[in-house]
């Protein structure tokens, strides 16, 4: 077996075969190229492939992600994505070899940490723990709020002109809110376009006002708020009312960071809970601890997932 970069992989069907078997994801070479062109975090080499002859036995993706540390500096950390082993090559140490290779790659770049997203109920979670990763506790500490509303029948409406988003305005609202935040509190220049393309978010899924915005997505009967930032209580109220008008019987805010917003939810009769199966994991690559670099105020929303 040998390890090569993604760009050295000759047969696109090999990558599709492994991704479909592992995640049900069917990527084309064109789709991957489009995302890489838009998103500077997916620099060369995009990922590493474990080859057995001409067969792709396993893959690990790598990213270069900016974060803000406790001292206010912006630095790059390594991001791991799309870790997969083809079923026929399971339990042969392929994931371990690829992860070690990726960690060495990050160390050569001078990165102090490696991050990845997974789920605590997945078999992979315990495997990552063996590789030295641990759960960042903030996800269990943030409240998740939810509320039922009477379901409204959607009336057939006249064809409306597709809304356009002022991405610069979103960027300004975000940066103002992130001034004293740590962690995923800094983003690449064209982040709005990148995340909307990658998550297939439509302009109508984003509510934007002068000093606040909310990204949302529909899943079944629920409207999920993926990121909600506003600088005035009045703006929070206004955006919540607009989200309610979308007519879904359940409204859920995945992670509530702002105490002001949480109080508004409480007054409006939202229920809340703590604890999640979602996991953001970290592995220190040097002798610097996560606590020393980031403290206990780590910012992260579902839109930061990778």
C-alpha cells in the first residue's frame, strides 16, 4: 500500500465508490473542483489516499482553517474531513495510517491543533479518541431552544423575484459580533457564498436586517436556525417573527450563544435543553493545550461544521 494526494488519484470512480459506501455522498470531480476553487480552506492537497494497487482503500481530507486564539491572534489549525475506509479494507489500520500522515502534514505546516466534526453515537468517535482527540465541551454547554407553532397551510403565491443578499452587510454584522469571541470567530473573505454553495442554502433561507441575520434550513416539520446574530433585542424579535411566518410547526435554534437572545426565547415560551450527540473534536499537535490557546469561550455554530 502507498499514500498519494487526492490530485494524484487518476480514477474519479475510485473516490466516488469510497464516499458513496461511507457517507452516501456521490461527488463528481467537477463538484469537488468547484468547492476547492471557492473555498480557500481546501488548499492542496485536499486529502490523502491510501492505495492498494490501483484501488482506493481509504481517504482522509485535510483543510486549513483560520481560528482566533485567547490572545486575539488569528492562526491556522488543521481540519479533518471525509475520513473513509472502503468496507473490503476495514480493520487493516488504514484510517490510523492516514490520520497519522495527516497529523504529520499539519505539523510540517506549524499547526498546533487538528479539529474534526463527528457524532458521539458513531463508531468513529471512539476511534478518534484513540487517535488523541477529545470533545470540545462547549457544544454540551450551549442551550438548544425549540417551540411548537400552529401549522399554517402554504398558499400558492405569485412568482416572486429571487432575493439577493448583501454579503458585505452579513460580514460586517458577523465581524462586529466576533470582536470578543474565541475559536471559529474569523472566516474567509467569501464565506457567505462558500457556505451557501456547500450547504445548498437559498437566499430565501437567510433573513437579513440592518443589524442582524439568521441562516435557516428546513428538515421535515422543523425550521432549524443554523446561525443567529443581532446587535439589538428589537432585531432578534423582528427576525424571530419572520421565521415564524415561514409556517413550520417547529422552530429550533441549534446553539444559543447570546444570553440576550436566550432571555427572549424564555419570555416567548421556548423550551430548552442541554447536551448533544454532535461533536467537535480537537487534538493538540504540540505541547500547547486547548485550554491555554482557547480558554472556555469557544465560538462555533452549525455553519462552521466541516
